[in-house]
């Protein structure tokens, strides 16, 4: 049974940092495309970042490029999203996701196979 268990959300002031974790069981993060999405109130879930199964390529939404970093630890079977220089508009529920097939930079939300439970990130101004 596949599980993606997220941790690390919370409340932070604008300009601050948070790191989200996504611990996987039932799959190896080194064999899946791993991504992060977010959904703010009244909006659709949107792509934030993804890392290829090889770990050699990363992709980011324009809105977070230069501020967020996706990474993974194969030994811990965990994916991370380091978020720096946070802005109030980054406030959302963040989800990690795993896709068995496809190219990390081209996968649509619907093509991810497994999802984490979501974690709230709130950035105050």
C-alpha cells in the first residue's frame, strides 16, 4: 500500500522559510516522478515543483522559481520542498504527489498516481 505522509507546514511571516517533507512508503522515490502542488481557497490545485525519477532534473512554476527548491533523500525515501522568501500569496494547502510514468516537466495534475494528505502553509504579511 502506497502512502505519502507530509509534515512541516505551519504559520510563518512574509520573508521567512519553511521546509515541507513527504515520506513515502510502498514506493521508491527514486523510481517515480515526485511533485509538489498547492491549492489556495477557491482556486484549482496548481503545480509547484517536480523532480525527475533520476533526480537529475527539477522543474518549477514561474511563481516560485528562485525561492523554492525540491530535493529528495533516497536513503530516507523522502522528498522535500524548501521554501524561502515566502510571500502571502504562497498561502495554500500543499500536496506532494508521485507519478510512475511520464516526464517530470510535462506531467499534468491528473497524471499523478498518488497524493499526500496535504499540509497547510500560511504566510502572514
